[in-house]
C-alpha cells in the first residue's frame, strides 16, 4: 500500500492515479488519518458472443419491401 499526505497527493495526483491503475492501493491521509483510498477499476471481461443468440428477437414485416405511401409522389 502506498500512503501519501493530502498536500503531496495534490502535487502528484497523476502519478497516484497511475499507481492505482497498476493495481496498487493508494491511501491519502490528512493529519495522519486516512481519508481517501484510490484503487483501480478492473477491466470487465466481455461475454462470449454466441451465433444465433438473438434468434426470434428480430423480425421483419411482410411488406418491408413495399413502397411507402409517404414517398408515392416521388416514385411516379
């Protein structure tokens, strides 16, 4: 664990954030009492994609290819 006073943390914030992203825990203290802990957020694993997993969830109407009534005057 990496412990630093709040005044020093103010000057080295980027360095402390980078340390937390590397997996180190960083405690920031005020008057020798810990007040904040920086920890990195782990990357989320992406779920495996499965072909066909959305089957039945998507449909298309029978008249999908028919001209739209609103555009009839442009198609003449």
